[in-house]
């Protein structure tokens, strides 16, 4: 992680002509129809769209959890620092997903049988593998605890997710997303399951992370007041960014 805020002029992620159609048996569900989106280093972009407009689909493709479809013999692209993410080797794509990108989901996706500290450290465990994790076990635990402490969870390290409120669970999920010091956070309706006060606190955590770490963010939401916290708002309508 480079220290300080990166210059905002550098292009970080660039999506071009991204199409996606789901196939349910013989039924086609067209979702994205040529999405173009640029995100600069350190920029917070909100993608505003109605439920079912394809926000999660877009986020999954940006994060290489899914790939764009071919359209007329050509596949749309997602570039990260100028490299086409989906053309890279499996190893490079794993490194991108696990190291360059941090994901935050509406329903937290914490593992119920693991403690708060273990859930957070898990991101490093997945990235480094078993031996890497064993070798760096102490630093990883310390880094996880420092993050959790900064998010007000220092006295919850040994709790399980079921023993936490929704807002606390989402703070753990954000800590987990930051564990590998990503360059961009992909947040899928991160406040969608929270009341407005708690949601506001989560957005404060996101805003702090954005400004202190110079972290780029793509946050998708159906809520204009949530989107208003970003540097820039774009809309996803009829499968395109407008
Ligand atoms: N795996 C899938 N298989 C089939 N259809 C899907 C799948 N995932 C999403 N869809 C459909 O694609 C559309 C867009 O979904 P999604 O990207 O989740 O929208 P949003 O996040 O904006 O609510 C919806 O109509 C949804 O039902
Ligand atoms: Mg969604």
C-alpha cells in the first residue's frame, strides 16, 4: 500500500463495453448492455440504480468474481492499471481478487463459527495460503486487531458474528476487506440492511477509510442519500451507465 493519498488523476479501473446476460435454462435474462465506467485512483464513485438493474452483477465483474460476455464476437473489458483483468492467468486474477480489491456486501458474509478476529484475518489467510499464514501468523493477527480497534471493535475480538449488531458486523466486514491493503473497495449496498443512523455510521467508516488511505471505492446503492456521500454519482439504467 503506497503511503498517503495517490494523485486522483491516475486511472485505476476502466470498464469498456461490458455485457452480461444470465441464462436460466432456455430463458435469457439480459442485464448489462455495454457498460463503460472509469474510476481514478483514490476516487469514490457511487453507482445508483433500481433493484434488479444489475448493480451486483457489475460489481462482481469489476472484481473478477464473474466475467463479461462476448457480444458480436467481442468481449468487453475491465482494466486495472491498464491490464485487462479477465485476460490474466488464474494466479494473477486470484491476486487481484484477494489483494487489490476489497469486497463489502449487504449481508456481511461473515463466517458464523469464526470469531471477529478470525473473520478479519481470514482475508490474509486466503491470500497467503496455509504456509504463508502460519509464517506471518503474529503480524496478521496484530494487523487484524489494529484494524478492528480502529473501528471500535477492540473489545469484540473473540465474539462470534451472531453476538454482534448489524452495524458491528459490517464494520468487521470492512476490516476484513481492508486486511490485504487493497487499492479499491467494491461495496454492494453496504448499508442496505441497516437503519439510517447505523448506516450513516458505516458510511462514516467508509469515508474515513477513503480519505485516510486514499482508497478508491465503487459503491452500488439504490439510495440517493447513500450515493450522495461519494465524490461522483453515476446511474445504471437499462444496462448502461448514464
Ligand atoms: N445468477 C443469476 N442467474 C440468473 N439471473 C440472475 C442471476 N443473478 C442476477 N440475476 C438477475 O439479473 C438481474 C440483475 O441482478 P443484480 O445484478 O443482482 O441487480 P441489483 O444488484 O441491481 O439488484 C435481476 O433481474 C436478477 O434477477
Ligand atoms: Mg444487488
